[in-house]
C-alpha cells in the first residue's frame, strides 16, 4: 500500500469522535475538493506492506483505527488490511470520498464505512456515486461537508430523498458552525452537526 502517514491521535470526526484511534492515511486522491485540508496526501507516499502497517497500528494499543486518505479505496490492499485489523479485534472506520464503489469494504467484520456526499461548494458533486447509498448499513455513516447555504440546501435535498443511515453535517473548517446548527434546527432535520474535534484541540496541524 502507498502510505502518507500512520499516527496515533483522538478521532475528530464521525461516530467515534473523541476516542483514541490509530490513523492510516493512504496516498493519492482522485478528487480535488476546494476545501481539502489534506492536500499533502495527493503525493505518491511510501510503499508499505500490510504486515508492517499492522505492526505499527498494534503498537498504538488502540481498539479503534481509521483508514483515510487521500482516497483509501484506490489502494487494492485496503480490504486485506481491514480483514487483518478485524481479526485482531480492532474496529476500523473507512473514510471515502464517495466517488468509488464501496462494495469491497462491505462484509468485513468490525468495519464502518463513512461515505462523503460532495456538495456544490466542493466543485466535486458530479463525482458522487449514488449507487453507494442503497448499499449502506445502519452502522455506516454519510457525511456532508457544508460551506454555505447552497451546500446546506443541497444536503437537505439528498437527506430528504434517500433513506440513509447515520448522517453527519460538518461545517467547512473556519465557517460558522452555529449558523449550520441553526439551519438544521429550523428544518428539524434528524442529522448530527459535528465540528472537527481534532482541529478544536490542536488547530489545522497535519498528523493530529
């Protein structure tokens, strides 16, 4: 696998926010979201074997892992790594940009799939793979990164149109999170409004 970094931190997004987690960030991404905060992951990274990644993750002594990117679904070894983590009792969330088929990630024990639906502000909404949404299980997550009112209205339409599992509305870092929460409250949407906790704790610092 092509890896940018492996690090030990607190999960800042999604259903396991606040939990001590081992992160595996893969290299390369097929999208270019305007608000991307991990552009350093676009490079080739370093070739690592699954056993070497597993050893480093186990060294963090965590119950949770996060396979992120870049775009982890570009890595053909990703299912192998997930199965290896699962076999050792490590629960993993896979964070994907939502443009690629999630089928290879399903059916692996102890795995949650977090799928982005790209809003217009990202300039990547044409790449949303809508076929993924009916495949999601109750334990999976759909995330919308929202920068403005147009993004919010787009996300609201998707939520109202598609049966979805857990839904997260996450403000683009630096925008008004309270304003987003007010919109959700006004429309009485059953979604979770969540900021990026790791940035609240440490700022916009790579590897945290």
